């Protein structure tokens, strides 16, 4: 069987309450799963203790690297920062708020056999009705304006050699969707696994349900539509 080295990107914007536990959990999983791995923590302009916590963890473990963005760049912007720094065979992500668990990493690695990308579905989402409506609306917009929406409801794993061939301009949650659409158009071999979701205790703290983020998603869908049409011309 193929032995893959793994880069895990942890994006964090004001996640002081959860970041240390998330990173320690991630390291524990990687130590049991991989021979070669790294954790890249992207502090995306945090104003709480997130930067100090990340730096302390990195000082104690050579597998951890930290990058500090001086100001928030968006969820996709933070991931782009971390992914561009990745050095291992495959790249995946673990949100700093712990919504998705690093326990999925071994299952992703198993799914990557013979594939370039593994995406995820969340069968039992514990979201309230308004969050489900927002998600449905987002996917409807993609279907209308892009003609497709990838099977992706959680995290993913991608071969770094493929990721490096994909220019990504989105900086919101559209970042993952743009990557998957462009990967498919490059002929990527793709598969899907089911993952679990652990919603925030206080969904009001979510950074993806405010009006500014919703508008950003929509404008990036339109921008991606224009870019895809240009590429196809």
C-alpha cells in the first residue's frame, strides 16, 4: 500500500478557547497514523490569545509551524496561506474551532488509494433550520451559475502535486468548492467519505453566517463563473 506523508492545515481566527485541544488531538492522531507529517497553523489576524497559544505549541513540537496573517483574510484566504506552505504528499484541514475532527485523517488516507482527492458528506448535520436553508441556497446558486456543485459538505484531502496546479482566487468558503470544480476539470480521480460534524456550542459565534460573508460567497460564485467561461473559451 502507498505510504503518504501528510500536511494538516489548521485555520484559526480567535479560537483561543479550542485551538490547543484541536492541535494536540491532531498531533495524537498523526503520530499513530503517519511516519511523516506536519501541522501548519494559520493565525488569520486573531486579536485574542490564539497567536500566543499557537507559538507556544510550535516551540514545543518541531512538527508544528505557525504563520500569522496580520489581518483576517477569510476562511479560504487562511487555507490558501497554509496550503501554499505545505510540503507533504497530501494536504487536509482541521478547523481551529473543532467542528470537524482529525479522527477522519486515517479514513481519508485509506480513501486516497487510487485517488487524487477525497471529499466528504455529513449525513446527520446538527444545524438549525436557518443554517440548512443557507446551505441549500448556496448550493442552489452554484448549480444555477456554475452548472455544478461538488459533493463536499465538510473537509477534504488532496494530493499536493494536484493542488499546486490549481489557481484559486476565492477567499471565502467558496475556496474549497473552486478547488474541487477545477480539480475535476483537470481530470482528478475523486472519491467521497462520510464525516461527522460537531457544531459550535454557540452558533452565533460562527464566521460564515453573517451578511458580509454571504455576499462574499455570492460575488465569488459570479467571479468563478466568469473565470471558468474564460478558461473554456
